[in-house]
């Protein structure tokens, strides 16, 4: 057997392939293709694979093929495989591959050399020799690869425990939904403009390096004006998930057992430590907080009363009177003047009136 690299749609897979001069085709296992997202194509004709005695083999029928970038050492090519149900191997390089490349096999040293004219012209980058691997050792390595991939996938799953046998487990609304839906495990009424805590009857453990966050479902927000509060769940919390639902509408919400009430999001985090320092790095923003971004600075200049009288009459300007309070340390808009008469009426010594009352 020989180690090869196959390029799936998302990443490269390293696996050991069997070189078999008794195989009439180059084969790849259909389950292997599905697991590693290797793209397959419908075959033009469906055909059986037969034993020497004429009986169909259980690996058929052949309904699909796979054209895959394949590396063997520095030997690179596009290999065309027949997709079959292989019982013992993931990939078999049969007579089509052997005829194309005419490899020289040193059985004593366990070396495979591919140096045909086709290979030296199209396939090779550097050395044409790779080492063969004993079948038992190769199959053991393949099992390790399969196990590590399966274990890695399992480690990324959310573990769910039912605290109530009648509780409904998490399900995804669609194949590519950002997170699965959580379901209520009780009937509860949330009064208009009120808030309630709703039980789900389950607890979870998220993957390592992540935390869980409860997010609102768009349908509940639009139809029933329900929002979700207190959505963060630490990864070491193993108690029941409870949803804090806020009814922002004007009608009571009649919640039923089994209703999809929210989504569970799994998000990566950086588990960093905190330590005290005397100073922080200076930035352009500094201590400017709420409302400090997305605004432009106002340009304020002092002008004479005559200049002001000319300026506010321009049709393309809106003139305002600003009042500065030294005691409060802030500037406020006292009034917006539409004309000289309005400016006088809304002046400092006149009775305070709303802007809507001043505008004709």
C-alpha cells in the first residue's frame, strides 16, 4: 500500500491506498467520499462489477465517478475513480492507474518508482520514488485517521441532557440554520409589557473553547413582539436552560408547551486572564463613550448681530440659538429660529414655548 493525498472540497485528506493489479478499475469508497466531501458525478451508464466466475460483486453497481486531485509523494495528478462500496479499503489503484504510470516496484525494499514518460512530463515535481507501506500497518493508520476525524467532529457537538422525559430536544429549523431551536417545557402566559422565565427541561455542555448564547427567533419577535434577555450561558453551567422572555407588545402572549421560543447559538471565546495595570494604551477615542461615534463636530463661531440677521435669512440654512451653561459645563439648543419675529418671541426674557407652537 502507498500513502496518497486526496483533495476534498474543504481540505486535503491523507490516506493509504491499495495498489492492486487484479482490480479492473480504480475505486474509491462511497462512504469515504461522503465523509470527506469528495465531489462525485453521476456515471453515464450504470454497470456491475463482476468476479472472475461471472458473478456480480457486492461493491457494485457503479453509479458515480469521482475526479479528485491526488498526490503520491511529489507525483501529482487528477485521478478518476469508480465510486463503490469497498469493504476493506478506502482507495484502490487498479489496472487503469498502473497502465497509465507503469510504476517500478521494488518488493524487497518496499519502494515504488513512477518515472514513465507521462509521469516525468506531467505528474512529477521532484523525486519519482515513494515508500510502500505494509498492508496491516497501512490499515491501522487509516483507522487512526478515521477515528481522529470522528472524534474531532464529536468534540464539536453540543451535549444535551433531558431533565424531563417530556422535554423536546434541540432541532434545527433548516440545514444551515445558525443555531438549533429551543422549546418551552411548560405553558406560561407573558402579560403585555411583562417578563417571564420559561423552562426548557434540558441542560447542555457546549464544546470546549465555546459558550452558549440564547438568541431571539425572528418569527417570535415579529409575530408576538417577544425579546430575549439574559442570553449568555457559561460553558461550566450544567443546570436547566431557562429563557427570560420579554413581551414588548400590547397583548398577552399565551405560551404553550413545545413552542419554539428561541435559538441556541454556540460561539467561540478566548478564555483570557485579567490583571491590573497602572495605565492603558492611549487611543484617539480616549474616554469618549456613549454617542461619541457616528457624529460630527459642530463648528461654532462668534458673529455680530448684523451678520446674524443676514445669515438666518438665507433659504439654505437653519439658524439655531445655543445656550452655554458654565455651571453645568454644557451647550444646549435653546431654540431654532425661523424668522426674526420668532427669535424675539422665543428669546431669553419671554415665556418658554414649544418649537411646534412657534412654527407657522
